[in-house]
């Protein structure tokens, strides 16, 4: 028993406390806007004008959350563009009616934090899946005022995870620091992971685990993720995100 307790103690210190402390130190050194009005919400210029970008497109972006929440989490949103059409940005926010459409530029900053591209699909396959994405957005279950919960969900990351689960052909992974992505309902629940390549269990978003080809092996502890991505040879740490692999999505971007 003493060995188990000692192992759990070092697991907590090395894989949870230290990564969160590093994220907090980075956030403190970087600073953050004092309020919503002081933040920068403008485009980073990553997308060309829609009229000059003809192919259909589905993208998922993630940017550090505002103020102290950025220590722990990112905010995800979805951008879709039909062939020859305009960009459409969909996300969930914590004030007013949760689901929002085109409130900000498709590649806009979030509370002054530049977004990272975490998924990109273009061409005929994107065109075919856009109607399914639209249907998944319409089927999001937590749309009433007051249904948004910062922790453990449902929140902005729950919304994007819901869309991905409803459209498994996207096979999209989310940013590791997307707290709320693993909220799949109250009580003990079993559902596919967002990429659709495996399964996860969750108890109201507080505790859970996942095993999938894309996400790898994950433990979900109080909304945070600790895991190993065997496919991309990366580790996943709370606050920091993924380290290693072909797509390094960490706080240091």
C-alpha cells in the first residue's frame, strides 16, 4: 500500500503539479488583458479572402482561454467554408446564448491569444462532410442560457468534441488542453473519443480514461489530460498540451 501511495504521489507531482506550475509561470510572465474590451480579437491573417480560396474547407482552431483560465485550458472553434462560399465560424461562449455564429473573424485571436490550427480538411471530402457538420452543430444538446459551465463542462470544448463525435469521418483530434472535451454527459458515460478511433469512459467530466488509435492512452483527472500518443510519439500534460510528435501543440506557441 505504501508503494502505491508513493507512486501516486510522484505521478501527481511530476505529471500534474509541475506541468500546471510551468503553465502558470508562463502565463504570469506573458500577462493577459485586464478585461474583454482590452483584449485583441482581430484576425491573424492566416486565411486568404474567401473569394480567392475556392475549395471547401473544414478547420478547427484552438487558442489559449482568457485571463487565468489560460493557465489550464484552450478555447476551440470550428470554421467551415463550402466550395466557392464564405467562411463560417461556430463556437460556444459563456455568456448569453451559448452557440455563436461569426461573432469573430474565422482566424481571430481569443483574448489576445493567437490561434493554433489543430485540424484542416479541404476539397471534395470537406464539401461532402459540411452538411453533416451543420447537422451536428444543430444537434448540440446544451444550447439554453445558463447551460455553459467553465468546468468540467459543458463548455466551448464540449461543443467541438460533440461535433467531432457526430461526424467520425473527420477523424480529428483536439488540443490536449481542451478542458471540457471529455464531458460527455452527467453520471457514468461511455462514448467514442472525438476522433472516432476509440472509446472513452467518463464520470461527469471529473474522472475518466480513453484508449484510441489517434488519441492514444489518456487519463482524465478533474478535466485535465495526462497521456501517451503512440501514433505521434508524444506525451500529453495538463496545461502544457502535447510535447513531441509531428504536431507540437503546447503553450509555447
